[in-house]
C-alpha cells in the first residue's frame, strides 16, 4: 500500500522536525538545525505529492468498495488507519485528522491527502506561542478567581495539552439593512402649576450597507463554538498561504462543518452588528424602537483557514475541564469549577457585616 | 377691613351662584333674612336626588338629636368664592348663621372638585371639640378613603355616622380622641399614623428590618454572582464589530418623518399643596381660630 502520510524529518540527522512559532522555522530537536518553511516545502514537495496521490487513490478505493461492502479501512467508528513511514506502526486517526504524531516513534506526521482539492485551506495562521506559554497562561488564568476550589489549583495536573490547527471559515460579505423605527422626542416645561410634557412622534427609516471581512466560524464539530468564539480575535495580518510545512509538531483537522452551515453563525453576527450600527445613526431622539427590519448578508464568500489553538484539559473530581488558548495572542478561556463553600463564605462574609452596619445606622438612633 | 369687605363680596357671589334653591324656599316676608340652608347642598352634582334626600334626612335627624348641625357642601371650584378653601367654608357658615342654637354648634364638610380639596370645620363648643386637633383625624379617616375612590354617598354617610359617634361620646363624657395616633414628621407637620409619610422612618420597625435583612442579601448575591460569572468565560459571540470594514457603512435612506404630537399635563407637587394635603394619601393641615377648628387637605 502506498504511503499516505509524510514525516517531516531533519535533512541533517533524520530527527523529527517541529514548526517553532517563535522563530517561524522548522527546528530539529536532536541536532538543533533549523530550516525555513520554503526550504522544507521544496524538500518535501515530491514526497507530499506522492502521499497526496496515494491518499486520493485510497479514498477512491474506499469509496468504490463502500458501494459493495462496509469500508475495509474505515470502521464503524469512522477511524482511518495509516502506516507510520518512520517505524511502520499503524496510526488510527479520525476521519478529519490532517496532522498528528506517531504515538510510537513520536515523529510528527502530516496526511497531505486530507488537503486535496476543495479540502485544501486557503490560509494558515502559524502558531506563535508554545506549550510553555499555554501552561503559564492557564496558571495565570486561575489567579484572582475567588470561587476556585483551592484543591483544584493546588492539585491540578494538566492531563493533556495539544496545539491544534482548527479549521475555520472566514466569511466576507455585505450586509443590506432596511430598518424602520418608532422614535420619540420629549420636551418638558412648566406652565403655572402644571408640568407640561410634549412628546413628538417620528417615523424613522434607515437603510444602507455595511461590509464585513473575515468573520470567523469554526468548521469543526469537535470544537465548542462558544470556546472558539471567545478566543477571538486573531491577527489576520499574519495569515500565510497554506503550506503543510507549518503543521509538523501540531495536530490539525480538516473541516467537517461545510461553509454553508457555518455561514449561519457569521451572518447572524454581522446582522446584529449592522442593526446596531444603523440604529446608531438615528440620533437626537429620546427613544428609538425598531418596528420592522430587513437585515441580511446575501451570499457570503468563504475562505478556509487553519487557525492555531492550544487545547488544555484537566480532570478534577471525576469531571473534565477544557480550556482553549489562542495560539497567536495567548487569550485563554474556559469554565472553572465553583467551590460552593467559598461561594457561601463570600456571601455571608459580605451580608453579615453589611447587615450589622445597616442595623447600627437604622436602629442605633432609636 | 379690606379683607372683610373682600370676603363679604365673595360670599355674596357664592350666594348668587350656589343657592337658587335656597332662595326659592324663602318667603317674601323673609326676604331680608338669610336664606334657609339645607344640610346637604350638592352644587357639584355628586349625588342622585334620592341620595341627597336620604343624606338630608339623616343629617337633619342627627343634628336635632345632638343639637349640633351637620352640613355637607360640594362645589366645583372653591376659588370662585374665595382664595382659600378654609375661608370659603367658614364664610358660608357665618353668612348663613349656620349651626344649632345660639352657640351655632355645627360641623361643615366642603368638597371642591376641581383639584379634589376638602375642608372640615367645626363651630361652637361641640363642633370645635369634635373637630379638634386630635379628634378630627378620626372623622377624616372615615370619609377620605371613600372620596379617594369617588364613593361620594358612602363618604358623606360615613362622615355623618362618625360625627354621630363622636358627638355621642362627647355627650357621654367619653374620650373622643381615642384611636387618633398623632405623629410629628421631620417637616414639623403633624400626621396621623394612617397617612404619615414619615412613619416608616420615625416609628415603624418593619421597613427598617426589611432593609437590614434584604439589602445585604441582595448586595452579597450580586457580588457572588459576579464572582461566579468570572468562572465561566466561554460564550458564543453575538456581534461582529471587529470584522466591520472601517468606513464601509453607507446609508442609502435616511428619513425622519414627524407624525404627531402628544401632550400631557401634571399638577406640580409643591410645599403649599403638600402641606394642605399633598395629594392622595398625604397629610392634612389643622386650623383653629375665629370660632372654628378643623382641617383641610386633598382627597
């Protein structure tokens, strides 16, 4: 069976190569050699092409066989099996896995066939921050959280930390908005013994367009949408044309949420912002209430990009806690456990003294 | 002297405007005397004929029983007769020589509908006593709740009943101020506990107790929920402000069309109208002098 995956190995010592965000180069852990992305692209061009062709061939075979019987290499759980070119071990991967590392020899591996045709990303945003930065960010994240159980931070061990290139759709589009408001302008004055309030009522209409660029929506069902939204924004100035040479040392998935499905979220966000911006132009009124609105972003254009995310998971009291860090900016988010003991301690610690002070003020003068 | 003349002119105006019925009852021989004044004079038209008749009979019977006349007068706007409702009421009483016997014992309740003012005045030993500083609250309490609900007949009936009750107590030598709970507010005015706006801060423990209990709980809850909110940081985005291309907003339509104007007017609460009642539920002011004692306010 032709080799479908590529190990990026050091041309000097055949040690595993990793992309290092700080230097922006691929570095060898063993001999310390480093290579630019272009150098590695040139070196592995033929290998990747062969692996990609093998991958496509395998996919075609699978498809043909699947028509007759259940896939031979694609089990009921949707796993794919690859053979590590370095040690020959079998790698069981998800259908969407595009980059991983061999659990036996540790060599970073890329599956070029996953990026064939329409699956090929337009851009990749390289990691800038490394694993140590992610660990430090998590520790820092715990600070100042008054309700965090002490045992969680003291005994906490990061179970897993992985750098993942998450598939994102970046949507461009123009929003057309036509909104009608019922607005009022209120004027009050006194006349004799009376306060007169005059309210002028207006029929206000605003219509216009707004352009949006690269609204992200993750294209992976594995990634919680709230987490991916919360680690925004990414600095798109550093986007690179896609190359697999940025992937070694990290995990990468291809999308499993098509652009058409992901666009709903981007359009909803763009429309909400547009309605607010358009509404902001109706100034000089005491109240301005939308009565009808037509806001839409027709035919958003999508670009496909891999964006860097560090995923950290911890386990405490039998429950998993997942954190995500923007691999470019270091913004870290995640949900933490709440110590109910600390919650009530704070609650009564505030309520009791305050009650005492109020009692002294309100009853002391009696 | 000028004031007296002024009052006299105004009272004459009142006579001309209000009392055609009273004039009608006058005989030619009595033309030089003041007209007979009914016990119930409903110039504002608040009562039906039968209600007015019932009250008239009741007032006449009680007046005779206690030898203290009980009057009810309603007008549209007392300012047509006098600048002050108390002066207007007392002017009517004096001009028509109202009251029972030589001592002119009597109680008169005047309602002015334009701004919902009332005045209660007692004259003579009995009238002044039951409309005294403390006992007048007991009479007010009986009719004000009805008037606030536009129950005119019920209010006048309660007024006559409570006058009957107070006069009976007075005749029996009982304490006519029992149950009148007077409190002096921080503004220096006296309030009945029933409608004292300062009762909550002066005497009642319950509201303060509620403040002591609930304010700390609410503050603590807000702080703790804020701390809890810090523990959950992953939220789906709702807007896309960061991705809006700068200066890209283009307005094609910008219409602002005036449709109509609405106008409301509200009576301004001032110290003066507050002191004379302060609107629904407010206190009333006490007055005494010139052979009268009583109170006035809003209903």
